[in-house]
């Protein structure tokens, strides 16, 4: 439902571990040109998702990213987003081909 918002062209969602509940839904958003990450925009996106999906299933957190990891065909690599959250890189990097972007993801997560 975040795709319907004017600021986020193609968001992705993944589970994010927490100590209290186990896992919560976390949305990763790369903003369109002309939009800047801010707390007001974060609250607007969360409100939009809760209105469209309901509070029980809407994302609890939103993380703004410059770019989301994508495959060669343009699909968002959700397993790498989850690996960033859990720091479980060896499991996420079981791809025999490619790897240029995977090295980029590991370098950014380690920083």
C-alpha cells in the first residue's frame, strides 16, 4: 500500500527482529526525487499504511534508503534487506553468479 503514496515509488517490506515481540514488519523506502526523509514524512507514510491495511498488519517501522538492492531484472532483493537487519550475511549470499551488489550491501552494512 505504500506504493500508492506519492513519495515512494517501490517500497519493500521485511521482518525486523525485536526483543519484545520477536519480529515486526519494517518497510524500506527509497524516495522519489523532490522528497527528503523526515519524521513528518515517516509518520505520513505510517498513517497511510495503517489507513489502507489496518494497524495490525501495517509496517511498524520505516527506514529511508538511497537505493534498494535489486536483481538484474529489477526485482527488489528482500533477502538482503532482511540480512541487513539480522546481520545474517552468509545465508543471504548463496548466489553463485553476480555478487557485485552483494559486496556493496555487505560494505554498507558493516559501516
